[in-house]
């Protein structure tokens, strides 16, 4: 009688084959979703760089309104936070915080006069080199 009772108890759980099938399905989903997710991260960095360039451009315009000219290339974007030695009309600081690096950790490039306008403000993209395509493309204020 005791032996008959133990045979009626069912074992619950998953077989090794079932676990392997689930692992394969999860792997396939990850290989499909992963690249799309990381592509979105790259797009958000480009959008962040464009927004920062726009914000720095507004601060540069305010500097020009106060002083009558944009900062020289030598003074650069630092002139938005600290007055250049010979600038008597400076009314800054024009930024609440120090000038940020671009989303990839590189300093923005500022040139005055610019090749594309009164000044050029450039991020070299994620590769930090001139030119490129996609996320490595240069981003400017023009």
C-alpha cells in the first residue's frame, strides 16, 4: 500500500530541453531588440549635441548683444563664464554652469569668424575626428 502511494506523487518542474528552448527564444529576442535599442541611444546623443549647440549659440548671441561682438577664437567659449581681460562691456556669466563637453566627452570647437556664419560651433561626433557619417558625423550650428 505504501508503495502504491509513492507512485501516485507527480514530479513538477522543467526538463532540460524545455529550459534550452526558452533560452534560445530569449537569445533570439535579445539579438533582435538589442541593436535597435543601442541605435536609439546614439540618436539621443546626437539630439543632445544639437540641443547643447543651440543653447551655447543663444549664450553667444547674448554675449554679442552686450559687447557688440562674439568672443574671439582665442577667448573661446570660456568667455561665456569668465570675462576676458580686455572686455569692458561683459555682463556675464552667460551660462549657469561651465561649458559642457559634447555627449561623447569631447570639447566643442569654436571658431570666430566662422566658415559658415559669424561663428562656427562644432561637435566632431562620437569618433572625435573631422567628417564621418551617422553618429560619427560632425554636428554644427549651421
